[in-house]
C-alpha cells in the first residue's frame, strides 16, 4: 500500500505550533462552552471576566457557580424548556461535570504557575450566569487532584 503525499495545507497544520496565548483559562473556556452546550442541549457561550476575588488557599479546585447556573443546569438536565427562578442548591452532577472538564484540561497541558481565581460569564438563550473557580496554589496538588478525578470518574 502506497501512502499519499500530504498537501501543503496538511503539512502546515501538522507543523504549526500552539498559539502562545493558549493558557489554562483560554483552553478551559473553550472546553466549558462546548461541554455545557452539549449537556444542556442549547448554545452556550463562556466569556472570561475579571472579578475582584480573594485568593483563598484551597487543597483542591473550588467551583462557585451562581444560583442561575444551578437553575439552568437542573432545568435543562430534567428536560425543562424554560428557566424560572433559582434553586437553593447546586446539583452534584454540575460539580462532577465541571471537575471532569478541568481535570482533562489540566492533564492535557499543565501550567507551571497557578493562575489567580478564574471567572466566566455564561450566556445562553435561557439565562445568564457567573461561574468562579479557585485553584490550589501548588501545581503538584492540582495534578494529584486531576488524576484522581479521571481515575474515579
């Protein structure tokens, strides 16, 4: 069997280096939007935002979805078409999904220096919400956590 030669476009794609701005938040933003879109079965946009947040010491990632995101998640996962009000708790399935997305992004390409707390504005046709993430200060803690999530997920 004889292999076909690659086209110039294919060679350029395969030899292109990753964009320099492809940091953890950018990769996580794309993955969050894609996963939320699939799980909620409606187009979702995630936009990084700057919030004045206290950088607290945590041993594992701490997600802080607001009540609107929890309500959107619960409504859509139960088959609802309209979001009304908020829910007084965050469904555990939302945390599991967020953890899986973060663990995959981290293990794909760990960073050398942990970023400050991250935040996103989540937009869909049904709701707007805010999502905040506090990360551990040490990359080794983050790697250990991510491996555990993938192993037990």
